[in-house]
C-alpha cells in the first residue's frame, strides 16, 4: 500500500513541478506556481494545495511502512515458527529415533 501512495504522490509532484515534461516549456511561474502566468494567485493556491496533498500522502506512506515493520512483520515471523514445527522440535525428534 505504501508504494502506491508514494507513486501517486511523486506523480503529483512531477505534475506541479513540470519535471520530465520534455517539451521545453516551463510549467511553473516565478512564484513556483503551476501556471505560465506570473502573479496568478489562483494557480498558486492550487499548487500549494497539491504540495500539501503530496506531503500528506508521503506521511501516510510512512505510516503504512512503520505499521508493517512494527506490527505485521513480527506477526508473520511468529506464524512461520508455528508453521514449521519440525524445525522447532528437530532435537526432540532426533532423540526419539536415536533411542530406538
């Protein structure tokens, strides 16, 4: 899930910065807004809102990552221990067959 949030946020970031547009056209004005007109405050507020959205999506991706590391991965490792009981009890099994 975190990768999808990051991909969408980076796509939005490339959109508002004009990164890799390839046409040689500068898509941001001198204020850093996603507009070709200088002094366009409507576009500036839209750009700031999209930047805020990108930051929020990055935060959500970080939360998904930390949740996976703190909660899910230990649970999966614990499940693996119980999924393969032979590896946990190998010593006892060898002792049992040695005695016969």
